[in-house]
C-alpha cells in the first residue's frame, strides 16, 4: 500500500530517468529515477519516440502507477 500510494503521487510529474535498457516483451524502455536504488525500488517503464541506449537520460512524464512501479512517456523539447 505504501509503494502504491507513493507511485500514485508521482503521476503527472516529469522525472529524469536513466535508461537501463529495452524490455522487448513489454515494448518499453526500463529505467530508474535518481531516487530509485537497483534491486530495491521499482522500475520506470516508458516509451520514447527516439531511440535510446543504456546509460541515456530521458525526461519522462509519469502517466500511470502500479504497486510495482511507474509508467511514462518520454518528452522531448523541440529546438528552435
């Protein structure tokens, strides 16, 4: 319940996420925010219009939450 409440509080926020790789079964990238510890905290699953590589950072708008983690969409600023 505590994890789900925290994750729900993140919906609507844009977080910087470190991409750890691509999860083919889900069709999503998998990453962590600066607040997430490996093997302890939940992952952020997100989609991106741009190809990412492990180690890349992305700004991710959190659009959903589960007790297991966050779900988001990478957002990219347009350059003028």
